[in-house]
């Protein structure tokens, strides 16, 4: 059974109060919806985006709508081009400077390039995620790492303040997306990055690493060209039309917040559709002898164990 329930546990959102969260790509779409949730529940948020106007507008709208209330939340927006290492570093440096720590980090960017000859999609969706992950680790790492603990991850598994790093992948990370060559490649690479990090980073640094894989989501990207309108215009009740499924950015953001707070949840990929979420990493591992075969699965496992014994992983 998956450790992740079919619905995000919004009852835990009160635990966001006073958490310090860094968000890359927080000015619009899923990122803006996440910043809104974090602010509403009293987290201290430092978020960056290349869209300066949208970032400023979001902050203004949150305070104008009265969501400041008395929750003590602090919002900080920094112009940030994630393809620039120093811009990403500034997000974390600012968060620690203002709040003395960083509890959670979320990379919520998605780019779909229109120029087939441009590698910008790979640079934004994946290479920037690698830089974000690299920079985040020292900021998220707890003081426990200085105490000579053999297994920091095990020690922190009972700590309600577990730090986390969450990536935004996509349904295309595990399913075909005809014609979306670089986008699909980048989103599958995100899952590879998460899987490469999840064991060693949790064990060594006590940082939980997970990925969210949304299906069709209403956002600025899907609004371009009317794609989301085509999905929303279909009627599932009509036998003359194929069924279609979509969700709001807020629904996906709710899962991101839930995964951030899910105690002990590490190394999971959560597929989110119509606001519901399912982890598929457990199923991949459990069913591997069936889809790959028992003998190759055994050999693969034995080689992995051997490599770990050499300290190569």
C-alpha cells in the first residue's frame, strides 16, 4: 500500500504556521496557488519568479484580500531567473537571513518551448532544478548532521519539523506525450533526479525528497492556445464525447503542501488528477518482478546492493 492517501490531508495545513518555505516559480499558476496556501496558513514564504509584475501583483492581492489576518505570515518576492545560479542562491540566502532557517523548498516551474531548436525548456525544467536542489541542501540540512549521527534520516523520522525538497514533474514524466519532445524529456529527468537523491539525501541529511506529477491543470501554460478550454468544454456525461479530466492549480498546490507536511514521506512520485493523488513508486518497485521478470529483477537488486557496499551510491 502507498504511504500517500488519495486526498491531501488539509487538516495538517495548520502545521504550516511559522514554517519557512522557499518557492521557485511562485508568481503564477501552481506556484502562485501554493504561495497563497502557505500564506493563508501562516508560513513565511520567500518566492522567486522571472515575471516581476506577477510576483508583485500576487503579494498585493494577498494582502488586499485580507489574508494577512493575524497569522504572522511574511511574504518576500525576489525577481529570479532560475537559469542563473546566483538568483536561486539569493532565494535561500534571503530566507535564512530573514527567518534564520529554511524548512521546505519547492521547485514549481514548467516551461514549454515553442522553438523546436531551443533548449530553454530543458534549462528551466531540469538543469535549473538540479541547481535548486544543490543549493537547497545546505540550507535545509539540520544541526543533527553535526552530531555524528550514523543515520540522520532515521533520527529525524520522528521529528515533526522534517525538512523537505519537492519537485514539480508531470504526468508526462511516466506517460507518453506525443510531440512534446523536450518537455517530456525534462519531466522524466525530474523523476530521475528525485530517485537519485531520495535515499542518500534522506539518510545523510534528513531531507525528504518527493515529486508531484500533475495531469491536465488550469494554468497560464495550458491556457495558451486554449488547451484547458478544450478539456473544460467536454461533458463527461455525454456519450458522444470522450471523457476528459482536469483540475485547478489550487488542487495541485494542496497536494504539494500536503506532501511537504507528510511525516516520513520520502522518495514518492504523486500523480495528481481531478484533485486526487496516488503514489506510483511503491507499485513500480512491488511489481518489478512482473514487468521486468524475476531473474533480471534479482540481478538488478543484487548489483545495486553490491554497489552500495562499495560506497559508490
